[in-house]
C-alpha cells in the first residue's frame, strides 16, 4: 500500500506540469520586489484569500493594539450571537470611558446595529454591551475571544477586554492581526459592516435617527478601500488595519504605533497589488490530466513574477476504505512552493454531486439570514444595493 501511494504521487509529475502550463502564471521573471518601509513600530500586509503574508516588519512582537481589538469583538459576536437580538445597555456599558456611541442606561438596540456602532464609531460602550449580551458577561466574552485566537493560531495575542483600552496582558502583533483580519473579511456580514461609510440606526429617544460615520478615512482616500478599523490610546498610539480590493484581489494592511499611517497604508497596498497579484493556479471543475478526477475548489495565490517556476503540485489519493473516500472525496491536490505547502484542494470524480455543493457551513448561512432579518427590522431605512451582494451570497450554490 505504501508503494502504491508513492506511485500515485510520482505519477503526478506530468499532470503538475500540464496544470501549471495552462494556468495564468507569468512566464517572465522580473527583479525581486523593491523594499518597503513604513513609519510603524510593527507592520504587516496579507493577501486575504490565500492568507499569505506579503510583508512583515517586527510582525511577531506583541504590542498594545487599542481598538483594533474590536475586529475580534465583532467576528466573535457575529459567529456566536444572533444579529436580530436586542442588546440591552447595562450600567457598566454606559460608564465605559473612551470613544462612545452614547448609549443610555437600559437602551435596547439590535446586535447588528450595535456592531455598526462598534466598528464605525469605535464605541467602547457598544463593545461592553455586546460582550455582556453574547458572552453572558464581559469576562465570558473575553474567554470566547481568546478561544478564537487559539483556533486561528494567533500565538502572540491575548485579550483582557472587548474594547482595547490599555490593560496589562492585553496585546497582539501585526502578523496576528493580519491573520485575524483575513479570517474576518471572509465573513460577508463583517465585510459589509466595515465597508459601510455611514449607517443610519433607529433612535428610541428622538424622531431623528442615529447616524454613524465611519472613522476610517481610507474608505474615501484609497481606490477600492473596503475596511477595516482605526485605533488609538495614549500608550498604543495610532493603530490601523485597512483593506482594499482591486481586480478581484483583496489585501489587508496593519500598522501599530504609526504617526503617518494613512500614507503608509496607501504605500503598502500599492506595493502589494503591484508586486504580488493574485493568480489562479487551478480552477474548480478543471480535470486532472491522466486521472478520472476533477478539482473541487479553485485555488488562487499571490505571486511575484519570478516565483512562477517555484510552484509544484502533488496529488495524494485517499484509500478506498477511508471515510473521506466514502463521502465522495477521492484525494487532495497539494500545492508547494520551495518545498513549503501553500494550499490544498479536494479532488472528486468528474461527475460528482460534490462539485455543486456550497462550501459555506450551515451556521455561516444562518448568519447571513440573520443579517437580512435584522436589516429588515429597521423599517425607516430601505435596503440599499450594498446589501444585495450579501443576499446573493446566501443563495449561492
């Protein structure tokens, strides 16, 4: 059996060459990308789809991160809460110092609208109210935040609160924040919230609505900008996570303690898009040469032009008595660059029904349904076109 596996892997060499030859990988080599410098104490740049870190400076150093904390607060709330729920503001939330959306004691607001206040206006009162509602207590919610950090492999991160006010033992790193942001931006609800420039929210106290204007200036300063979060405390100084999408590629930039962050983020994003465009290595439904199998999921990866010839593929087939084989998966097509695994996609029979199934989990689809319901509850405001892409994703096959 062991030698059979070796034969199966070795037999792929011709197929690998064929796949690479028919993809959109560049064939000419250019010089290495030029150097990138920022004014930040720590910085990182990541390709969202692949999770590849394109640039890192002092990226694994744990530091104070101010309101960048709220990226984790938001995604944990989306993953664990119900967006239509009414969140009641406690005395502890009302009294939270720092940036605020000025919630009143006992005021109720949908979790979705509270998340807009959290991410657009950086409300510390909203962060506390959300934590108490979703986690049962602020401490319970912080436990969920640290569980998520462990799940995502954020080894230089620890949370002590949901808002990011300075506290000993509360920290993260530029690389960890880049990985967290890449994860969060794949959630359409999160992505919709952080890309919103202005959000109108029902006001239970007056006839006029609350109006939350996004503090993230990158949304108007940079073409294609679509997130994510600003942050500042006296000890952390200026912190920023931004994202932008151009020609189907989304990048996220992180800086910690950067006095010129707006300019640095424009420079970082330009550098990433210019030097590491996203390339389709394999397309869903593409048949594997020499085998009665097809690729079950598209695989894209950002590559500098001189890296094209470093990509290699390896097919690993499952044994017929394995659980994966029984469930319809015939193997895994792995992709390697310089002997480092950079990705893998499932392999199915050519006519397998698995090819038509959505890759999104039921819990994820329910979150999108909750987004629709929570938005519809606001009868004063019609559903604008920005929501349509979320609804389309809900019914995607």
